């Protein structure tokens, strides 16, 4: 996944850190291009053979710098990392077997080491070892191009950078694996919490149906005229209960049963004023709730719970990642088919809590899981009118009740 493009979407600011990451990425590309240019210039000045550079450098740079969005399907990570390594090794073998000498430079070394890093970090497990070995052998064999005699060959000069890069790639691969496990666990926990919420909703409706049925039995004998209204209410409660039950079954089919879920309290639209007011407080930023009069009070329970979670998580992220915000606005609007929840802040992300207080950074992962499970959409991004951040959730009410 492209972490650079979704840093803020997972709860971090696109401000200083995002710009710094973009700068470092561009700086690295410039260094690679300069190193490759130095290799070609050095060979031209030295008067040596230029064909090894013309074979390896373009292919290696293309494998590293080809834009992700424009890569064809066949250009997998294994192909990108293995082909330049095989070409470099073949050039080295051809030079060595011909008894001649060819110059290699820091540009080719840097490209091969970068591809080695990508191979060990990103290749599938079955290909990571193969592509890693090919890249490492290609780097270790480079000194043979300048060997006029066997005594001058010392491939171990490249052993340290190869081992260092391979070790760093293995560490990054382990971190990525831990991140994927954390995301999966967050999604699973959110689905279990939704199932628990929906179970409570069904229990509420079934209890109401039971009470209304008992009342209907008494009215059938004493006041038959009121019986029609009671039966309509029973029908409405049964319809809502069945809709919630279908959604519960759908969620539980996708989540393995491994124990009791965390039964967290459920929120609704009625408690949002208290939540927003508590976020502002006497020393916090100015927080306001704008609820459009078109928003009804009887929206499906799962939609209200999701809206509460959107506001709660968005306010938490403002506290964690935009502590310099002076104004936060929460908006609710309804168009008859979907509830739109927006949370906007004017923070620049320059003032943050200490790392230990920021949490694991997967809050919006679980929130996205909850919103999409209801057939909705969650959008996060910088504000277009001023500095700050927007969180917008579209929660369909027709799907939730169908």
C-alpha cells in the first residue's frame, strides 16, 4: 500500500512530515541520476568501454523509477529486481571471460543495492530469496570487471554493503508484516464490535415486540379499536429487527469466531452534542455541532452508531495530530437517502502529542471498515478552502434498513 499518499488518512498530519518525506524521495531520485551520470562521465574521461553502463544503468533506473500507476501487469517486483541483477552479472561474466577490463561506478552499485532492498522487502516469500541472491551476487561480482589478474580480485569489498542492505530490508519486511497483522486485527475487532451493537439492537426490538404482543392480547378482548395501531408497531419493529439480524449474520460470516467480542458502549446522534461539547472544554479548541433540521431522530441504529464513531475518531485524531487547531466543526446533513457526517478542523499538524500518546495509528482503519460494511464511503483529505483537514462519511440509510 502507498503509505506516502495515505499518511494523514491513517491519522497523521500531511504537514511537516509529509513534505519532508516528499523532499527525501525527490532527493534520492536526484542522487541516483547524478550517480549514474557520474559513472558515464568517468568512463568517457577514462577512455574505457561504455557499453556496460549503457546496458545496465538504463534498465536499472527504469526498474527503480517507473511510476507505479503506469507499470504493466507483467512488471512485477520479482521481474523488476531480477532482470537488472541478471544483466549486471552477465556483463561482469562477459568482461571477465574476455580478459578485458571495464569500469563500474557508484551509480551501478547504488542501483543494484536499491533493487536488493526492494527484492528482500517486497517480493513474495518464494521469490524474495531468489531475487535477493541474484542482486547480492551481482554486487559481489562487480570487482571482477577491473581484475587484470586473479590476485587483484577482492569481491569481499562489497560484502558489508550487501549484508547491511539485506539486513535492513529484512527488518522493514518484518515491520510491514506486523503492520498488516495490526490492520487485520483492527478490522476484525471493529466488525465484532458492530456485530455486538447489532445484536443489542435486535434484542431491543424483540423485547419491544414481546411487550406489544402481550398488550395486543389484552386489547383484543377489551379495546379492539386500538389493536390495529399496536399491530402496525409490531410490524415496524419486526422489520427493523430482521434488517439488523441480516447485517449481523453477514458480518459474522466474515469474522472467525475466536471468543467473546469487546462489548463497548454504543453511541447515537442524541449524545453527539455532549461529545462535541466535551471535546472543546474550557481549554480546548472551539467545537461546534451543526445539525441540519432535515436529520431525523429515528435513523437506523447502526447508522447512528457509525456516525457517532466517525465523530469520536475524527475528534480523537484532531487531538492527537492537530493539537494546534483552534476551531473544529461537526456537521450532520440528510438528503432522504444517506446521512452525511463531516468533521473539519483548521490545524496545520505542527503541534502534536508525544509519540506515546498518539495511539497505534489504526483508528481510521477500523472506522473505514465500519462505514464500508454499511455500504457507505469515508473520505479524508486536506481542506480546499484553508489549512486544516476534512473527514466526511456518507452513510446510506436505505441499505441499513433493507
